[in-house]
């Protein structure tokens, strides 16, 4: 197992390098540039800016310098768009924010989603199933860019219970609405996957045997059915977990949380190359890490799986 | 003094003291002041920079204007008034300016503000090392040797600015500029503290490090969330500053911002397009339409790559004539915008749109009739060749609405078909800048409050001349205006040429639509540049 983990971590290094190369190529292929604006800068001014940021160098040199600075100094460079900030600074400020609301959303989505899915599966085709399935479908067709403004309208404007945005260091009032808005669609997906997987497992021969043995339902579900039924959910939850903790552009835009989710979109629109690279590498590394975690969990849940 | 009067005076003083706490009044207007002296407003995005040398956007300059003070300020109408400079004089030839600085001005850390700070700031803003996107502003100011300093061919010390003593600043420019004093109200010309920048480097703008000479100091800054400024007790006029705290909240979505304004979380926010009339009805004292020194127009590609038909001035005139601008501003935009037939802005200082602007004396029906005739003359009338143009704009619902409406007007009046194309911002700029379009949306905002800031954009040499228009007569007039005593007739003639020759189709002059809490006073609603200073603002107590 240990050698498996080490091997996977070693493979991660070339994976990230390939990710960097592809992102660089795509980035430079896009028209425009970080310092192009509505009013074109005089050539002399543009030349100064390009010299300052090394943009006058050939692409390959820029890419090499970039990787070198990360490896040697763990320096992700300055932001081109937000000149008072560095990429590390922006991520250090924004990542804890998305991590906070993302973790909470994960906890909410997973616990409620699993509960809903299990309940629906074991009471298959009962009112409970219809209620749970209905809720899950309702939640999944309500995208968060619709849900977010509705939540603010109801809880901020009409009821006046919660602030409509801001973060203020993550005080609970500011965290609630982002968590609800983010968790809802994941909750729905987890519930649906859990339900169908649980139904399948409950119909399998070993469960029938367990029933025939006269085991109580509670014991069948918790001891025998849950673990194998979790596998498909688990493979969904790995990437979903990364997506949640790196935040969402919708949540950051609607709730002004200052999280890093928004950088996925606005750094690309601004052609803020270092920020694009910074968030891409962050998500890439986290995805690799949590895919590994999922694989390890697999082996723990299902003894048949060996690496 | 008897014992009685003593008691009387003491109790009166006590009464005044408590009374003053509960019911402070404005020293000039006498309005009762609220206890809560805060002002919270919405900004669209995190500030690219709040370093005066680097500030490149309007929102960043609003911040820099609270944290720093330049030589001169603007009053509520946009006229100049003393800032750090109390007196100034111009030499006979208009090339040397001498500013006397107030000796009581200090940085927020208590060190005095001197002429050397201005020299340092200006040299820094022009230096290749800082590589400021706004170093071109120094070029616009025509400072001596500025171009060579920017290219690095001369040391920054050669820039035309020097300190005659601690409190006297001398500025040398190469061409007399009638609007030079207006230009030193701009953030790029603000002083910066050398001792702080040398100590902290790029991190000097972080809260805790940043030192300014404005009425406020930076107390908190969370990127993409908020920026908080508090009153600076070391500001030379701190006694007259009433607002204690100014907070800018980053809210990307304007509808969300409006909801939060309604919930009372904000004092000021922008009104989304088209919602002004409804909000004005609902909040008559809080919805405002302010003049804005920007113009919206369509570029026509007159270069080799552009459509042949657009090279015919009659076609261009017909397209311009067929647009019912009153309908657009009243029904589509509906936010106090003003129809534009030229580029010279109605609200710009010292400019008046000429009474005899070509075609403006016609009614809309006459304009349509004339447009049809011109099209026919050009060979594109009914029975002629059908014309189709593509209107390119950067992706936005507002631009689309306008393009649809204009396309319809062209279709109905002239039988001209239009197709719409939208591109993401950077790709759009690329396409428009390289003349890969037929008709493209454009907007331009003044760099300084003078008509040339608008009219320059259609000169042959302008970097913003995306129509690729070239008219020697127009170029000559603009060149002449640089040194002319009376610029108005020259500018008016240029504006007439634009209306007659139609290198661009001017559509409307912008207006800014904002919601402002009605307890906030002292905001310069009359200033077309929206140059606001927190030190003149205050919140009144609600009855």
C-alpha cells in the first residue's frame, strides 16, 4: 500500500508539469493580453510593463522561469491584474475562505445526501422514497446561480436574518447562505447516486442470504449493504470534494466572500497569466491528491480491491 | 464670579457636552449629524491598485483620493481648489508652474509633506522601473523630457519637476496647456512617501504599511471582499472631516448589490441598466442620474479590410441619420443619458456643442427621409444592392439590446440588414484594434475635463482611432488647438466635421445611475467626473 501511494505521488510530478505546459499553451493561444485595455497603451509604456514582467521573453523561457521560481522559491509570481497583490497572497487570502464554506458544504451535502439516499432506497417506492427523490431532483434542477439570489432575497431582504454577502473572517452569519447555496446540488447528486447504488446492493444475492438468515434490517443495512453501496458515491465525492473546497465562481460572485472560486473565471477573462496558473496548479494538485485518497478509501472499504 | 454663576456655567457646560454628543450639528449647514458617521459603497471588482503611481481605474482613484491629497482638489462642481498647494503661478510663456505648498501638511505617520515628495512621486510614476500603465498620463501633461524618461533614455532626475525648497515645487512643461491645473487633481500626480516605499517595497500598499497624506488612512483590505478607510487624525484639516469610516465592498453582481442596498447594507450602489425609472418612482430621493464624461459610439471600419460601402460618406451619414437617439435614451437606456451627434461632451468644462451641428435641426422624420435619399444616391436604395453589416460588441446584455434596436432602425428606414456578433472582452479588443470588424461598439471616457480628451480619438495618430479614419483638416485643427488662446471655435469645428463626415457614429453621452442613501450628504452630484472626497461628506441624523 505504501509503495502504491509513493508511486502515485511520483507520477503526480510529471502530471502537474504536463498540466502547466498545456495551460501555458492555451493561455498564450488566447487573443489579447493582460495589459491590453480599451485604450491601447503607448508602445514605450507597454515595453516597460512587458520588461518588468518578463513578457518580452520567448514563451519557452517564460515557462521555464515560471517553473523554476516555483520549484526553487515556491514563488507563483505577482498578479498582473491586481498589482498590489501576489498570486501566493491572493491564494493565501482566498483559499481559507473557500475551504471553510466548501468543507461545511461537503459535510452538509454528504450527511444529508447519504441519509436521503439510504432512506429512499430501503423504503423503495414508498412516500419517503418519492419525497426524497423529489427533493433531490428539485435540488439538482435549481442551479446555484438561481438559488443564491433567491436565498438573499428571502433571508436578507424579506426576513432580515442573515447578511446578503461579505465574509468578515468567516463569522457564522456570513457562512450560512454560501454553504446552503453550494451544498444543494451536490446533496442532490449524492442522494441520487446513493439511492440507486443502495437499491442495487439490496437486491444482490448476499443481502438476500442475510435476510434469509433472519438478520434484522438495521444490521443488514449498516453492516452489509452500506459499504459496497458507498463505492460509486465515493468516486463521485473525490472530485466533488475538490470542487467544493476550491469554491465556486457563483458563490464568490453572489456572496462577495473573497474566495478563490471567482479567479477561475476572472483571471482567464483578465488574462492574468500568473493567477490562471496558480489556481490551475492548485486545483490540479488537489485533484490528484484526493483521487489518491479515494483510491485508498476504496481499498479500505472493499477488501477485494488490492493495489 | 459668584457661586451661582459658577454652578450655572458648569451645568451649562455639562449640558452642552452631553447635548453635543447626542445632537452634533454640521458646522456650516447646521443639519443634525448622525452618530453613525460611516459611508459604505459598492465597487464592481477588486482594485487593480491603490498606489497613486499605478492607479489606472476610476474606482481605484476614488480610494487614492481619500488616502492621498495632490497639489489641487476639485470642488463639488469640478472646479479646482487648493489641495496641498495653497498658491500657484504660471510663467508668461505658460511653460513653468510654481506651486507653494502648505507647511502644515503631514503624512499620516506625522512626517511633513514636502515638495521633494512630489518630485519623487512624479519621477517614480514616469520611471521604467515602476512600469506604470499610467505613465502615459505624465506624457499627456507634457512634462519636460517625459518621453525620454519613460523609454529609459534619460534618468528620472531629468523630468521637468523640481523642489526649489521644501515647500516650493517647480514644474516645467513643453507646450502651454490651458487645462494643466485640472490635470494635477488626478491621482497619478499625488505625492507618495519615499521613506515608506523604500522600507516596504511593493508591499507598501498593504494595511499597516501604507502611509498617505489624505483625510483617511487604510485600515483594512481583504482582496475581493472589502477595503476600509478611517479618518486620519494627522490630516492638516482633520478637524473639519466628519465621516469616520469609508468602506468599499466588492460586489460583482449589480443586482445582488441592489438587493443588499435595499436591505440597508450599503449606502451607495449602481443601478442596473433599464431599472432607473422604476427605482426613481420607488425611491424618489435616493435614485440619481449624474452626468458622466463618457461617450458611446459605433466605430465604422474605414480601413482596407472594412466594407466598401462604408467608405462612401453618404452611407455613413445615412446610417447615422437613421438612428433615433431620443428613442434609445428614453426607452432602451432610460437612465438620463443624452443623445450624442458629435463627440464633444455636453458636460465637459469650457465646451459647448455648436448650435449648427449638421443635421441636428431636422426632425426625426426629416432625418429618415434624408437617410433614404442618401442611400439611394449611393446606389443602395430600394432596388439597389442590399446591404448587410455585422455589428460587433463585447458580450453584454446592454450592448446587445442597443445593437438590436439600432439594427431594427436601419432595417426599417434603410432596408439595411444587420447581424450581431459578440466577443469576450480581450478577444473583442483584439478584433477591433486590428480592424477585423465592420461596425463595432466603442465607449470613451475623458482622461481630463477638457473637450480635446474626446475629440482627439478621431485624429490620425490616436491609439484609439479604431475606425482608421484620417482627415488632415481635422488633425490640423486639433494641432492648432493645443496652443490656441481660444480653443472653443476649433473644437466646435472638429465636432461639426465628425457629424458631417461620420468616421464614427456617436450615439449617447453616458450618465451614471446610482442609489444613494438619503442620509448621506456632501456627495458631488454636479461633478461630471464624479470626483468625490470623503472629507466633504457626512451623514445626517434621521428624524
